[in-house]
C-alpha cells in the first residue's frame, strides 16, 4: 500500500549567496548604454506585472561589450569586468547622467528634483560615489557618466537617517519589505496591494525634498495592516570605493543596510545598491571578446538582458582570493549578514 506524501510547503531549492570582489588596478572605466543613442523614451518597468517585461533597449553583456568596442571605448581583446547597473533607466529614481545630460524613465525629470540622487560616477578619470543634482552638482559636472542607486552606506548617517534615504530612493519596495509582487511565486493579492499603496506615495513624492518624502513614506508604511516585515533575503549588488580608490563589490542575500555595514568593514565609507535579484550580472572576460565570459555570481532567476553595464578594463588577467580574515571580519560585525 502506498502512503501519500504530505503536501510540501517549502520550495525544492533554497539559495543564499555572499560574494565579494575587489578591483584594485584598472586602466579605464566606461558605461555601455546602447539605448541612449536612439533617443528613445525609456519606459519604467511595470513592477506589478505578472508577466516578464519585453526587452526593449535591453542587451546581453556581450552585446554591451561589442557596443563599447565598436565605438573605440575599450579594446576587443582587453581583460574586462562587466558590472551591471541594471536598475538604471528602468526604475524611478534611477537616472543616468551621460556626457553631461541627465536621462530618466518617462515621466521623471531628474534636474527638477528637490533632493539629490546618490550614485556612482566617473569624473576626472576616477570613479567616485557622490550626490548629484538636487542642489549638489549639475548634470554638466559629469562629462563621462553617473548612475544613481540606493544608498546603503553614507558617511556617518545614523540608521534612521539611512533608512529614510533607502525608503525614498528604492523604487521597488520589495527591496525593503517582505512584499512579493508581480509574477513572484509567493506574491498574493494582499502583498501586491500593499506594494501598490506604497508606490503611489513614492510616485507622488518623486522629486520632493527628503524630509517631506520620508515623512510621507513612513506614514504609508505605518498605515499597513498587518505591519510590514523587513525583507532579509533579497539578492542585492552593492558597490563601494575603498581608501585606495579601488572598487569593492558585494553581492549577497541580506538587508540593504547590512550590505552597507559589511562594505564599511571592507574599507568603504559610502556604498550604493545598483542592481538586484535576477539582474545581478558580474561577468569576467579575461581575454575580452576573444573568449566567452565567466559568470562570477548569478541568481537562479537570472535575466541576461539589461539597459546599462559598466565595463572596467583591468590592468591584467591575474586574480587572487580575498584573504579569509577580511570576509570573516565583515560577517562578525553586529548586524551583518
């Protein structure tokens, strides 16, 4: 006699990842954004849609490299690291400044924002993490590029101050709260409704001063019943700049501020989140386009096409392992993932 098995409530596969990259020596950094040349309207991603979005103006990593090679931005055979900036020109509050001109998704006017953006850019040949627009710097101050992200570490801001920033800069509220939405298999009518209520306030405050936007968002969160829980297991990609000027990249399932704490233990004072979940796409090309790229870390729901990729021409093909004590110290700090 066969005894039926009880119904399963947990998925067959569970995943947790934590991955660190240090880029200490590079020759040049460029942004590949092929869609910018078409002067198209970048439509914001419908984060509540229950179907996968169309691939308008989205390209595979190899196509981004070919775009940069064809324009003489990087050599075809140089060792390259491709880092996705794939929230750029996809979400609200994720504009790009390209050659001194600000671009954003349709309906957002970044130069009219009363609060600044927080992001990663290239200026005077070096990568920096700074604020832009909103009274801090004009678009013309960024002749190369600037990509806004979600701040996860910013100087000596308190936890409450940092949370207000994240609340007002993260267009996908599932990054902060346990609110599956869209076609996620755990999404329900209740989680989609709560997400939509937060997003209406977010859109209303899209260019407001931080104090007003943060107050409105906190009130929207407090009005939810049952109370919203923080999300601890979203896969995020965060970038910081170390004391030596090199990049520190952290990819992990964790709260956003936990990524910031770990970046601080790795020598950074500022850090931003640039992509999430299936968009996370760091890929190493030891010989440029002469050989297939090596995926360094991926989420199970990886999507290969994106609008913006940062290409770093490395000084050479060599690599080494990050000393174990650096990773252990980062994990041992209170509140770290």
